[in-house]
C-alpha cells in the first residue's frame, strides 16, 4: 500500500496522525506502507474515509489512487 505514504504527503499527515484518525496502530500502518501487510476491509474503509475528507474527493477516488500504486493488494 505504498500509495499511502504519497497520500499522507498530499494532506500533510504524519503516520501518528493517520493512526489516531483511523484507529489503526502506527506499526500496522507502517507495515502497510512498506508492503509488508495487505490491508483488510476493516483497515481500508477508515483509510479511505480519512483521505476522502481531507482531500475533498469521494472514497472511491481514494481507492483508485491506491490502485495505481506499485503495490496494490486490491487486485
């Protein structure tokens, strides 16, 4: 989920801020960014919601951004 780092950069969020906003742990998000973990449904939706709100775009658009990344576990 390497696009996660790029999205965080777009909205100026640290990994700690994203962890607080999503309820996911910093270590889990860090592993997602490094491609060491594949996100489950319970992780994808909070991540999409946060970036959708911050960027002012639909959640589906966030998912499309993530799909274009080098590591895209969604297929």
